[in-house]
C-alpha cells in the first residue's frame, strides 16, 4: 500500500484525530469524487445550519427540526447507487443523501454547537448519537435503540446490545466500502480497486480489503491476482469460519489460463 493516493494526507490526519474533526476526512472523500468540489461552501452551509439551530435553542429536537425544515431527505431509491451520495458537498447542495453522509453533516454541524455527536456503527444502516440520543439519519428521527434492536433480535439478526460509537477510521472506511459497492454495481472495476486502496490506507493489514480486491480482480477476469489477494486475506485471519469462507472462494476460482495475468 502506498500513501501516494490523492488526499491521503488529509485522510490519515483525520484517522489520527480519533473521533474529532471528521469533516477533514469527509471533505477529502468529496475531493476524491470531485476534485473541483467547492469545499468553502461546505463550511458556510454547515455554519448556517448551526446558526439556525442556535436560534431555536440547542437541542437534539431543534437540530432535527432544522434538517426537516431545510428539506433534507433520503436519496431516491433509483439514485441510491451513485458516487455523489458520498460527496458531502453534493449532498449539502441537493439535500438528498445516504445515512453515513448525513451523519458526517450532523457531526460537522455539531462542531459549531455545544451538542456532542458521534457516529454509531450498526449493521445495514449507519446511525448517529447526539448527546445521549440515537438519531436515525434516514429520516432525521429520534430512535429508541432498545426497542429498535429488540425487534431485530426477534428476527434473529445479530446486533449490538448498546450503541457502538464509531471512530473517524470506522466512518471513512465504511464510506469507501459503500463507494466500492457502488463501483461494483456499475461494473466499474478500476474505480472499485481505487476505493479499496483507500480502505487499506485507512486500515492497513485488514483482510477485508484484500477480499474486496480479490472480488474486483475476479470480476475483471484476472483470477491469478484474485487468488493472490485471497491468500493474503487468509493469512491475516484467525477466525476459522472466515478462513473457511476464503477457502470456498479460492476453490470456486477458475483454473489459471494463459491470459490470466493480462491485467496484472
């Protein structure tokens, strides 16, 4: 892994900040997607939202009311698999986005307020915690975490018993994971590899990055490269069930052919 990826300095600085100044990383993601993004407008719009919240009294309820009144909505279903949904500048312009980008906006607004905000890791959807209140960024509503998780557990879905606060590393890696999934849906394998490289930049020696890179290489027909990445992923693992999954994927790869390494 090399750190010569564009905006790697900003991303690593954000990772090193722990759980503060996520906006630095979110802006870097914006620039990865659109080098011409006007990031000064990001700052001014976040400040404007914070000022409106202050006028109404700083509280979770006031924050959510402002987002509703400003017309922030979930992205249209047919637009879900678009790179721009992870671009904080674009989402602030259109007021349509996906949960994790909205969480980045909530955290960016909170930097101007006395409210303490964090991202919350959760399967399937990313959540926010503002002070001690869990917020569902899909519709900017207050979420009863205990009730929410209880209903999921009844369906045999494994979920955390209590909110797991996310670090900047967690959030940025999840943003790039979303982007590589969008690239996969678009059949854009080279862009997918780029996003996986960013995931590995954020969390080196992560088996999952090599697994995703193997998927991309296999999609491109380079089974030798896919095989190599799966073997690297396996060597980084200790969990037997995940190792078995890697072995199944290795067994399913077509046998090596003369043209197998063209894309290396």
